[in-house]
C-alpha cells in the first residue's frame, strides 16, 4: 500500500522535475577513530580518513597514525602503525592498531590519535562494569499465529548509575567431523540468530541486536524477550548427525558506556532510514573531538544455554534445509 | 471590566443606532465597514455578520459608512430614541469615485489591533496565479510575516510557526487540511468567498486553539434581490457559482462547485496505454469541491444561516486482466487502488439582536477530515475452479471529526467600548490510523478484521471576554482573557491566556502599537514531509504530549500617508513550547507502532521585523511586503540538543504585488517574490562504518550531516503576471485571463538529493562518486481562463 502511495507521489512530484547540478563546498578530510574497549579482549583501534560527500573513491584506512592511550591512573600506552589482517567475516583487509592491554572495568581512558596531513583527534571514555545475567530461558510460542523460538534474558540493573545495554543472540553447535571410521572430533561453530525483541517498541537495534537504556527499569531485575528464527547455515553438519548435535543459544548482554550507546543507537537509525526519501535525516553521534567515530567502553557478559535441536532451524552451508523446528 | 462600563450604562441621554451594513445590489453583508459621526469622529465598525451598533448622545447626526471598494454612504438621523437603520452601500465601479473612497476608509493607525491584514477579495481575483486558479492562501503567502513552504504549495508558515498552527476558519468552522493536490491548490473557492482576514499576532481573546495565526474566511451569503451566476473554464478546473433569492429580501442561497478534469481528458489516452499492454485499465486524479449557503432573515432581529463545504481529492487506479488457465478455464484478475482525502464542514448559525447594543450569535458546527488509502485484489476462475478464487481488500483510514457549539455576544455600550464574550465546546474524535483488512481464499471464509490505533475522544472548551476600549483621544486598548481546557482520557489541561493590543496616536495619521498574546494549542499535526501530504496526522495532547503554547510580543507603527498608502512596520518576538517533530529516522513509510513513540518534543523561538506598504484602491493598487526574520528550534534529542534553524527560517522575504487598471476593459497584475532558500539537512562528508570489531555486518559509509538544517537551498524568486480582458455582453460579462506563472522560468529549488555517478577514466578504470541534484518543479507555466458573470 505504501508503495502505491510512493508511486503516486512520484508521478505527481517527480513527473514535472527539471534536474540541475549544484556545487557544494568540499569538506576537509578528518580522521575517524573506532575503538570499543572491552575488558574481555585486547584494546583495538581502527583509523580511517573521511571524504567530502562529493569526493570520489573508496574511503582509505590510515596505516601510519600514532595513538596514545592514557588511563585515568596515568598509565600510558603508545601505538605506532597498524597491523594488517583479513576481516574474518568479509575477507577484506583490516588495518588495526592493537594496544597490547585489556581495559579495566571502571577505568577511564583518553585516546589521542594523529596522522600526517590530518588534524589530531581525541576521545574519552570509561569502561563500565559487567552486568550480572541471572537467568536465560528458551522455548517456542505462537506469535501472530506463527510458531516462534524465544529467548528470555534476565539481568540485574545497577540503580546507582545510568546504564545502557546491547543485547545480542547467537547460536553455536559442535560440528562432528569424522576423521576416520573410529574417530569423530567436534569443532565448535557459531551461527547468527535473526533475532528481534518481542516488545516492538524496543525495535531499532541492529541486526540480531537490541540497544536500550535502563530508563524504564532502573535498579530492577529486568527480562528482555527476544524472538529468533534461527539458522546455523555457517556450520556444515552432516544430516546423519542432525539429531545428535548439541545446539547452544548464546545470550550476550553488553553494558555500554554512554558514548557507545549514543553512537550505536544513532548509527543504526541512520542505517534504518537509508533509502527512504521521506525519512528524517539522522546525525550519528561521535565523541571524537575534531574527527568522527567513537571510542567507547563496554563490558560483555554472556550465558550459554544448551537447547534441543527442535528449537531451531538448521541449514547446511548450501542453504539446504536439513532440519526444521516444529 | 464592569466598573469601566458602569458609568456609560448610567448615562440616560445616550441613544443607540444599530443595524446592518450591506451591498445595495446583492444584500451581501459588509464585514468591517466603518460607521461614524464625521463631526465628533465617534464611530464603530460592523462585525462578522455586518451588524453595527453606535451609541451617541441625543441629537441630530449625519452618519457615514465607508468600506474599501465602496462609495461612502451617509444617512441623517435624529437620535432621540434607540433606532434601527441599515446602510446600503454601492461599489465604486458604479460611483467611480475611487480617490474619495480611499480618504474615508478605515485607517490602520486608528485600530487597536495590530498584525492584522485584510485582503479585498477583488484583489485576490486579479492577482495572477498558478494555472489561473485564484487562491486565497497563495495570496496570503505574499504578505509579510507569512512564508510559503515549498514551490507551489499553499501551506502557511506565520512568524516561525508550523502549518498546523494556523486556525483556518471557513464561516467559523475549522478546516483541517486546506489543500488539494498535495498543496498545489487551496480548498477555498474564491467565487464563494466574501472576506478574508489574516491575524498574525495580538490575537483578540475570541480566537484560540492555535499558536501562530487565524485565517478567518467568510463565505458570501447569496444575493437577496436578484439571481446571478458566475463561472470559469480554466486549464485545470472549471467552476460555476449560482446565487439568488429564495424569497426576495428574506432568504437567499449561494452554491459554488469546482472540479478538475485532467483525468477525464486523459482517460482515453491512459486506457489506450493499458490496452497496448494487453490489459483493461484506467488511472487518474481529480479534486472537486462544493460550497453552499442559505440564509433566512426571520425578522429584522433574527437571522439564520446554514453553510457547508465539501471537498474531495481522489487518486484512482483500476486494472482488469483475463488470461487462460488451461484449455477450458480462464482467470480474471481485478485490482483497484485509491487514495482519497477531503474535508466536510457544516455550520448552522443563528443571529439575534437582543437589544440595540447586544448582538448574539449561536453556532453549531461539524468538521470532518478523512484520509483513506485502499487496495483490493480479486482473482476469479471462469468457469469456476473449486478452491481457486480469492480476494483481498485493505484500507487505511485516518482523520479527525469535530462537533462544536458556541455562543458569542457583541456588546456595544458606547462608542468607546466594544465588548465581546462567549463560550464554546468542541468534541474531537481523532482517528490516528485504522486498518481494515479482509480476505477469502478458495471460497472459504477468510479474515475480516479491523485493527490499528483506537479512536481518541476529547473535549476542548473555552470561554473568553474582551473589550476594545478608547481611553482618551489617543489611546485605544483591546484587552481580554481566553480560558480554555482540554480533556482526553485521564489527561486534563487548562490555560488562561491574557491578550492585549493597543495603539497610541502620535498624530492623526500615525500611531504606535504594541501587543502581547499568549496562545495554547491542544491538537497537533504530525508531518514529516515538505509537501502537504494528506497522510499528515492530527493527534491530540495526551499525558505524554503536552499542549503547545506560545507567547508573542509585538511593537510597531502604523501610518496612512496622503490618505492613499497604509504603512506599517512591526517587530515581534515569539516563543513556542512543546513543539513536535518526528524522531530522527522516522518516516510515514517506515514508522509503525504508537505515534507517541515516534516524536520528539522541543521548543522554538522566532523574531523579526515586517515592513508593509499597501495601496488598496485606485487604478494602481497593490503592496510591498518585506520580512527580516530568524526562526530557531531546539529539541533535546535532535541536533544533539543544540538549537538549529527551522526549515522555513527565512532571513529575507520580499513580495511586490501590483494591480493596474489599464482601461475599463483591461487590467494587469504582476507579483514578484524573493525568499532566502529553505534550510535543509544534507550530508557533507562520509566516513567509515564501524566494522572493525565485527559488531555489525554493515559496511556502508556513515554520513556526516553536520548541523541540522545547516545547508541553504538557493534563493527562491519568481515573477508572475496576468492580464484580464473584460467585455460586457448583452446578458453577461465575460473575462479572458491570460498570464504566466514563473515568467522568467527561474529554476527554484523544490528538493535536493545526492545521486551516485561513475566517472570513467581513459585507462579503463572508473571511480564512483556522488553529485548533488536540485529538483525544480515548474518552469514558466502559462495560463488562460475564460470566466463569466451574469
């Protein structure tokens, strides 16, 4: 129906248009810096250069930047030049700056970055404490007449401070690989869940994720319901093992710093509005002074629940359905 | 107020002359005519129903009446008792005393009210317009303090306010969507209109419910004496108006209809187009409207009026196709889709002259705005294949319905006081979006359901009192209070709104004016497009969404120069709270769920200066209006909480309007407008998306929009001109109107967007980039219209 309206509008409005080119001022290229500092992993940064909207070509990574990270307690880490590795998901090259330390919960960090030909940038963030996941339940229920797998994640919010959360769901299994007629080894494999919150008013996070603040449940134990139509398409499971492989649901609740929360929520909004000419423009938040991007803190808690295979739908790597949940 | 009035009530030797002021030929009431004693300069003016009341000391007088476009009328009266006397006035075309009329007209420097502009309907009829369709709202856009929206649209943005902050009254009934064809035409048919008044500030207490302006449009009543008609055939639409007495001098009627016909003309072509594709189909668009009014003079003291407006915009699309299913069966599919919206307003009014000093008006009104978008599909087998046939139907309906009643009194105890008071209630029913869905498959009963937002019911009530009082020879003050309340569900809001407007005469021709007005608005329009989409949604204040309110102060001078030119200069400062905007990323096409979750609440302020010089009568007439203004919005969750320019923040806005009577048979009119470009939000750069730590699969660029509305479109300017050629025929007068909109074909910006482009290099490589495209709607658009009057 909305398509029809678009067509009608197009007919009326665009049908009479004349098109002319206009000039727009070129904008100075700036550094974009990303670093989401989590105590569970080594601090990593990525730096690229922005381009004016009318400039041609792909965005370029900055390989020779100098980064200095200062903790609130005066510990200084200096990083010079990026490493090179391939993005495990996309296969594209990644130029990362690895800090060689794991951030400490509750600690504040200031990140200074500079590169020849660009204005130096600075960003500050604080690493939040991990959240306590108290319970994870799974099952199936009817939603709008359709049988849906659900996951309830319960966690305790700290009422003393303002908290922001990212909730994500993924699936994992142990893929049996027959080495010889006797030996079978099990290799872990993680698949993605097409998950979304059961409360539609919470929609707006990214793919398989939910970004929320504790505004509605400050200081309380809170349960978030996620629905997921799940697949394990990245895991090559031989059909003879389909009834015997264990399937795990991995529930992650990441406590985000305010910077991270603002960045992710605005970024997902911009993505969601893409392609709709009537959508209000979305400005993506940045805490990088004189630049773009976000240096944010986060602390991830995860809980893994073993479920039966009939909770999920399993595809093999060719997207060929080998097992469908009820 | 009573202590002020009491001395006047106690003066025994004063008597009152009262009655109506009307056109001598048609009996049409003249609103705002001046009635005065030329010796003492004590006087009054006729109200919205043409009624006047003037109380003077006992004695003999020669009272005069004057009205723009009419010759002066004088009548002798011996005032030794309260008497009734009607003034019947003749148009200047009969008297040919144009300059005299100018000297006797109501003078702006003498009025206590400021920020008010009346446009004679004759002027509106002369001004060249888009495709020759006379348009009240587009004429109002040519006034200072009033900004148009995008190219061609009829939305009004008054002193930094939004399009929903204008109270559009047609015979006292609010009209919620005042535009046809996405805003390119307004719903008001000039043939049926008697008067138009725009109030931008210093609002009298009898108005309420909107923050930024009142557009008070009064329909004609119909000729009491003779049967007359008029009509026009234009490029876009044709219209016909008929009026005349039902019972001579007792009751009259007027009916006026208009319809576009491009759909009818294009229908054969469209059908042929579908035929070449092997299907039967038709598609088109039209709008039509109908104004009607009857009035009945029950006695010299009682009158009753019934007026109604109905308007409809309709997009339609029908497709029928038959194809073979197997050697013995055919399948027939039918698809229908449509988009329809329109207003219906009806007002029943009863006027009663209770005493010569007290006039009462009782009004009951109904106003409906409805938007429906629907689609149906039907698949049938012939002959019938069991279990094959299916149908599907979907409709989305939104709108607002109002029932209202009000009582208004005009009390005129002396020439120094004009008191108004009244009370009223509006019962709103909001339909913020209902989906009706039905389907059946294979002959089995399927789904037939209605879902969506529930209707919301609300009462909006008000009471007011005001007095237009003269204090000494130089000072005149209009002060009053407007109290209003709003109840919906468990939410209750109320507001006491003081209003004051005053003038101080420096000399006979020059006055200083000042005003303060506080306004409250309980209903809001959710709109996220730059054009007047019918999908715009009227919603009420709720526990989450508070009423909008504003405070406005204005200061100015008003002067009449050489009895010909009215000059006014006004400065204003207005603050607005609880304004609504869609959240970032929200869109009609993507938004779902509760509308309250889609909005942000913030504030705004606007200030500026307006310069206006107008010549209303004479062979050469017109005006120059210039506005210098700043309009800002601030929302906690938009633009990171920083203030940003409103989309229609327009630093400079200039309009020049000229009408010239070349001869009795030919007149010419031209308008030129200039406005600073609209403020828009555009991406100015792009940077990498956050894929470094595999938080997301998205690897598209992030767009940096800079500050909200920080980019300015190119300035808007346009020249329109037109000639009217009149000729008296034996039984009628005909007029050919020819002219052009956007005469020098300026490519004015309508909207901007980025388009991807690929640059190919000589070595076989290529690079992708973007270019900014400006879309302009209308180059020069000539028009020709044939109209007639009999």
